[in-house]
């Protein structure tokens, strides 16, 4: 209630009087300054404070720490990593096929769930070379995990991918790690 009375008391004349008496308040304007055309023009450069440009300030090292890397750094060489991750050791030209790592040095084997999680498809991506040979080897790994039962698979030569019907991400990743991919 008090806010309504205060607003009714504040009229254009009262605001004009306030702005004349108090130097920090801007003069009343009847329009909103919400667009380029209605905003105040930029004044001369003497009105603004001087700015000193410093290159390679000593505080910049703290900012650099927070910025993301432009490229993913190469992993440190260790005999064994606590997470079980292994760097790629195989070379592409000497094999019939090659599975390239992602930019984060991970093996590109993924699980896609569809139909509310009822259908699971394991996808191996970034394959170069003979996809059919790799599919035969991975099919043997998958069928071993399924106790000898057949498994449906699909090869996409254009995108360099192999799809297996079911969740065999761990089995395929372990096999590719053993091969050195």
C-alpha cells in the first residue's frame, strides 16, 4: 500500500525537482532507452577514464589455468594406469584394418538404447580398412560372450561402422585393447 502511494506521489515534476537537486540522479526522460536509436550518444573520450593495456600480466597465469586446452594433450607414458586405460600400440598400415581412437584417446565403442531401453545396439566406429575381417573377429568375440549363440550384426561401409544387436561394449573394448587399438 505504501509503495502505491509513493508511486502516485512521484510525478514527472517531482522527479524533475529531485534530479535537479541531487546530482547523482539522471534527468527524467519520457522514453525507455532500450534500443540503439533511443540510447544516449557516446561522449568524447576525455569523459571516460584512462585505461592501461598490459600484455603478459603476472596474473595471466591464473587465467590460463582455467582456459580449455586447444588440443587434447598426449597421455603420460606409464606401464599401467589405475583406470585400466591403455594407449594405442598398433599401427594401421601393417594390419588389414584399423580402429582409430577418438580425440580424447578413447576406444570408439558405444551403446545405443532405443525403444525405452528395450533395444540395445553396440556400435564400433572410426574403422578404416577391411570392415568385413574385423566384423568376423568381433562376431567371434560376441558369440563367445553369448555362449555360442548367433548374433545379428550390420556393417556400414560408408561411415566405417559395425553394429551388433545387444550390449557387448565391454567385451569388444577389451578385445580391441588386446589387439593394440
